């Protein structure tokens, strides 16, 4: 400033201002580039998670298909064995054999059916997982649900993530306190998804948002849900009522 006031012309001031302007432009460029890289990294994480979820679901379907193929291949052997038991009047053994065969067939039959095959796969996958973990899993989904406007990949991201979070939160509790309830319906031009579950602990930021309590978990699941829901101009809200965590998703139906 002393140099500037001593000069009779404004040349030094202009040079200084230009230098500051160039520095500001460079800093703005670095910030823009950094934020763009961070956004790309988040998008890559979301895509990676989507692929993992799809892979897990397809793997389960593949296992059931393989199991079905084995039973189908051996069905003639089973019939022959049953005929042999009946011919020898071993009725009790035949009845027991039929019961065992029915149990194997029941494993292949889906517990939940819906006209949206992706929705059915996701729900059945979580029903099976909940059964293994001894979680009371209740499902109430409208049969005539308009879901054709949501891409299969996005439907997987939304439902699989919100259900995974609910199931994993239940595992921290004793078996008698574990429950998850999924309700999906539509009112007028909106599809409503409501997932409630019991939980042991939850982290809440001062701004009211929630974070995952899982070790080494970056909360990418909640981010993926929010990003995907906003893609359809929908809303994603979470709240806690006593010992129940509730996730509410609203999607406007697109033609």
C-alpha cells in the first residue's frame, strides 16, 4: 500500500489486482476440480454398491436354480424310490420320504409373489436373510403397485439398501426384540415406501441427519437411497420414535 500511494500512476495497483484475480481463479479451479473428483468417487462407490447388491441377488437366484435343476434331474429316482416303498407296504417310510421331498421343494418356492419380479426377488432375499437371523419380518405390499416408471437398478438401490440397513440394525438386539416391517402402497399419484425396524443405537448429527453405526461404514447406503430418490423428484426422510427407526420414501409416479 505504501508503494501504491507513493506512485503517481495506478500501474502497480492494477498489477497487484490482476495477480490476486489470477490466484483467485486458480483456487476456484482447484476447488471445482476437487469437488468434481469427490462427486465422481461417490458415484463410483454407489455403482460399486449397486453391482454388489445385484450380484448377491443373482447369486441367490442361481443357487435356487441349481438346486431346482438337481431335484428335477433326480425326480425319476425319487418316484422310483417311492414306488418301491409303497410296493413293499412301507407306508410310513414312504410318507416320511414325501415329507422330506416337500421340504426341499418348499425351499425353492418363493415366500412372496408380486407382478414386479425385481421387487419380488429383493423381498424374498430379505425374508430369507431375516429368517436365518431370527428377525420378525412383516411385508405389506400392494399387488397393483405402479412401479414401471422406476428402473430396475434404481429400485434395487432404494429397497435393497433400506432393507439391508433395517436388518443389520436388528442384529444388534436380542432375538425377541428384532423386527422389520415393510409397507409399500400408492396414494393418488405417489408410491409410498415405509420401512420400520427396532434398533440398539443410532448416530444423529446436530442437523437432524443420521449416520450408520457400523464399523468402517461410510454411510454410502443412505447417500445412495437419497441420490436415487431425488433422481425421481421424490423425498427420503428418516425419524426415530422411541425404539423404532422409520425410513419414509415418497416417489411421484411418472407416466
